[in-house]
C-alpha cells in the first residue's frame, strides 16, 4: 500500500518545504523559517542583517557539505572541507547551485569562452568543418602546445624485454611566442636591481628577494658571479646568468637546490598569477617593472598560425572568438551541416543564453578576470539556463547588480524560467523590481550586525508592504527629480575616447557637481571613465574590485585604524606597539593570535574551537593587563565603529582621545558602517559592506575628483538615502563626484547626467544624452530617460 495522508496526497509529495530551525551562523539569532520549494523566495533586509548568513552560510553550505559526503574519502581529500553550520534542524534540502558575485578566475588563461564551455564547442566545430583540416579539437586550443618526440621504449613481450623506437606528436593551437597568453612581457631592468650596488649590498629590488634568507644563500653558493661586485661591473656572461639562466641544479651548503635567473623566476612565481589577485606591493612592482604588449606573432589571439589558417567560410576560430557574442550567434545560425547538427544546437543555445541574459556585447576571447561582479555572476548563469536538472535549489546573490532597469526585466524573466522548470530559486536582493516578482519574501533585521539576525516578516510581497518593517516602509519609495541643480565650476574634458567599444567620444564632465554616468550594461560607461578619467592627477577611483584579506584582516587593520591605537596604548603603558598586534609579539602563543584553534581531520570537515588559553581574545594575558582609557586592546576591538567613535573622540580629560583614529572612524560611520565591530574578520563582511569599507578608506586620499563605480551595490533602499547624503557632503566640501550608476534614486539626485548607449557592445559607445535629470525625463528619448520618467511618476 502506498502511504497517503487524509487528503489523499502521496507521502513523497508532502516534502514541499525547506525547514530551517535554530540557525545561529554569524549574527543570526535562533532563526527559524519555512521556505516553499519550487517557488521564488526573496531574502530582504538592510546590508549586514544576516541574509547571506542564512542563505549562503547555512542552507547552501549544508547542502554542499552533504553532497560532498556522498563521494569517496579519496575524492573528498581533493575537495574543500566544510564544517556543519550552527543550526538545530535543516530539513528538505535539495542540491544547491550557488551563483554568486565572486569574480571569475585568478588565471590569465581563463576567458569567457573557456569558462562557459563555448570554446570547447567551437573547437570541435572547427576540427570537423574547418578547411584546411589541421587536426583534432586540441589543435584549436591556446592551452595546448605542439610537441613531438622520438625514442626507444622498453616493454615485456613473451617473458622477454623488447626495445622499440616510437615517435609521437601532439598538434596544439598554442602560440609558441606568448605561450597562449596573447601578451609578451618586456622587463625594465632598472626596476629589478640597482646596478651601482653589489648583490650582497641589496642591489636586487624585487619584493621578497632578501639576502638574509635562502635567496642570499643561493646567489652566494651558485658560483656564477661575485656577490660582492657591483652589478655594473658584471661581465656579459655574469649578467646573463643573473637574469636569464634556466633552472640549473646546484649544491649549496650540502643541500640540492635549483638556481634560476631573475626573469624566468619572476615569470613562474609572479606572472603566472592574475594581476588582480596579487598583493598590492607585488602588483605595484609588476606595474613598475613590466610592460605587457600584444604578441606580434599571433596578434593577441593566443593561437598559432595553423589554428588561425583553418577557416569555415572566411572565418577562423580567432575571428569567431573576437566577434561580439550576439554577432557570433547569428554566424553560427548560418552554418548548416547535418554531420554536426547536435553540436550546432548546443552551441546556439549557449550563445543565445548569453544574449538573453544581457551579455551579448561580450566576446568569447574576453579575459574572465576583466568581468565585473555582475557580469561574472551572469556568465555563471549561462551554464545553468540550458540545464535539464529540475528540483534543484538555485541561490543568487543580488543578480541585478550592474544591471540597468531595462536589463532587470530580462533577468526577472530568466529567474521565473528557472522556477517554472520545477526549481527552488532563492535570491538575496534589494531592488524592488525583483522583490515584486517573488512568490515568498523573508525579511531580516531590524538592523545590521548585532542589531540584526531576526526574521521581521515572512509572507507575500503585498504582506511585506503592509508589515511596517524597514523594507516594507521603503519598498515603494520613489525619488523625485531635484527642483534645482548645482552649477559646475569647470569641466574635465574627454576627447577622442575609443577604449573598447567607445566611438571617439568627446564629452565635458562638469566639475564641482554630482555627475552620474549611466546606460545599459555594456554600453561603455566604465570604458569612458576608466580609460579617460581615473588615471589623471587628483582623481580617486573606488571600483568594485574585491577587498583581499585573510580571516586575520579586519576593519581596524584594513583602514590603518589599528596603527594610531597601538601607538597610543604603547605610549600610555611605556611598552612596544608590537605587543598590541595579534599578528605580532602580543599574539596568544597557543592560537598564534587567531582566537581559534583549527584541527585538520584530513578528508573530514576540520574542527574549529575557541582557544582555551586566550578564550578567543587573541592576545597574551599579560598584554590584556595594559589599559588605555580604562579598556584593554581586546575590548577596543570588540567595540562597534559608533562606540569607538565616541570613545576615541572624547574630551582630553577622558584620556582616550586619538584624533587620527577618530577621523578614520568618522569616515566609516559616514558610509553607514557604524554597526561593524573593529575586529570583525573581513571574511564575514557582506559584499556591500566591503565596498563601503573601501570607499571609507579611499576618502582619506588627497584628490579633488572622486569616481565611484555603482556605490549602491549591496545597499538597502533605506541606506541609499544615507549614501546620497554622503555624496552631497563630498560635493559641498568642494569635491567633484562622478558616479557610474543604474539606481534611479541616484540618477534623480544628480546635478548632471551623461547617458551612454543606445545599446550594448558595438550598439553602444556613444553619448546619447547630456543634461539635467529633469531634462532627460522630459526628453524620454533614451532607455534611461524612459525608465527614470516611469520611476519618478512622470
């Protein structure tokens, strides 16, 4: 008998909810929710209220952990170990696919085509139909080098050892000159060493090349040159050995080592990494010492002559990858060959998904490291749109980031398409246009950080409007166009801008006002400002690049706030400042200043326990005896920004006044981070919090022009008002503020709007409107004008 309930429903059909009980990850306070399956659920609330903690760090993390446990111990050994989230009950989970905003690939070989398998399909297509035929699909791959060889092989046959001569060859598509990177490097030797000094005197100026460590021993023991002789006196042979010698086995102090010249070593250890993923001092060295020029042999296509010579019609694989994806989709539609029909169908579907998701302006040869967070997220979506999987949980982190209101409508259609295939769609989102299509809403709050982590509302969108929560009150907020605008005090002239898709743009960006550059995604906004404005003197640029920092980094270390605090503690107690650093002399010896002890259990999830010696305070007991203004260093790091601002901004007689620290705390509070703890690990901050932390840090830089790239990313509707207040204060203090933005409230608040378009990719790249917000609303001739007019209710 099949088990059924009173209503006659099959028992297997009763599991229609994901049940969460007692979630306590990060700032969640025993959260319990029921999430309907096969529906679109939006998670709302102010930035830092606990949305990501619930969706990503609890639901998605546990789903991923349980799937990993289904693999063998051997396979698990190669996977990241995940600890069980701090939650009492998690029931009804399905396979979770996370589509987040993490930038794609720290690998210079990764492109949009390789990241989405579109390149793999194209390579098969050209290996079948390309003329002249040059080989298998790997003959069209810029990651496979052509190699050949011959030699004797020994094997046993009939109990006897037999030797035979064998030859082999692999035909790859990699350009031999640039090794498939599309760029060749040129080194400025004066940035590698100071030739007036000897190596022993520290002539080598490459970061990390200290003569006190192993490098010093290797140079001394190599015997290729005299380390006490100035480099300017080296012979041609000695200089060649120092700079270019390939890996050679040497013996130093009885130890077998490998000696390499400086340039091969830099190419292996530094240039094999993505520039964006480098530490700041390494990146500064690379920018100073190395120039990247397009490879003259392959003209930047990364492919050798053979791969470029094979064509379908008049098009080579290099031409196909360089095309705008919307054009490439049209070209593929024109190919009709029965032998590759299934392949063409899959390729068309992949390329059409790019166009449908609003990325038709990209090309497949675009390096994936150059994509913005929003573009990366949508590129990852391409892999899932054509998937046959159903009953999967898709988890999205603000999929509308970087999207013009025009593009948000298309994104909504795609999310509903995923839901209608029978999937559960969970979206962390702030934009009312996306919240409006949700079947179910879970609002977290009431505040951020320690003031958040509670469920304020669960139900329908209409119920949210009437709920009286912060999100409910602001859901129907609509800005009005400013009745009067500021007069500019001059202009930043841009002439003949032609970076990427720009078509010789001439525009004057006004100074002394709030100028907003807008347009659909891919129209050329970032190309205009990044290529023509951000490099100028006095321009401070705050982009969306990720903040890099380990779990030991926190707002106090990242902003430089800890420096004046440590000095003040040291001066007040007559000891060294290093004692007040958890990464230096003051660290607890048991946990090395981490506050937790991590036990690696091999293939099983590691165990993290609070350090028994310091009880999570990270410092030695002796250090905690020292006080400043009545608090020890651990108590200071547990303060929120608002508390610390009052503490360090007190009157002189309070004994805790540090003007340098107070100035940094003022900036952090200005960008809406008053609730964040000074010692909170950077890894626990949300995306919006990290960008505002970066903004607060760069506001200290000396400059009279600020360029901000979508500062509303990750901001709740209520926080957008605070951001507009901050931008106004910057302008009123005499600064010029230029903002790349899609949020209509920011457009309406601008003094001047520059609209780039009319479309994306080669359909954009022109200035389609310049003027005040009132003028663009009255004109309504562009997509931006149309959507802004609708937003302000005109």
